[in-house]
């Protein structure tokens, strides 16, 4: 394998993302990446997957700089 393994499996990260979104925490990629010990790009890919493949209504609030349902 050419990439380093993530510290948490994708499903675990997505469940945590869902938890934070459902709680109205307005997380952003940088804070999530730090908390989950992955890159911001990994978080963005997880959010894109959740929105585009799982049909979750995730949007980004530009004024509050965070994602929400």
C-alpha cells in the first residue's frame, strides 16, 4: 500500500461527523481533521461521500465556517 493508514476507519470518522452535525456543532474541516487525526482533505472526502453517496443533507455555512444538516 502506498498510503499511510488513517488512525480511524472511515466508518468511525463518518459516525463522529454525523454525531457532530446532528448536534448542531457546525464543525469545519480543520477542526475535524485535528480532532480525528487525519488530513483536512480526508475530512472533505468523508463529507463529500456522506452527502453525495449517502444522500445526507450536508451543507456549509460560510458565515459560521462550518458544516450542518
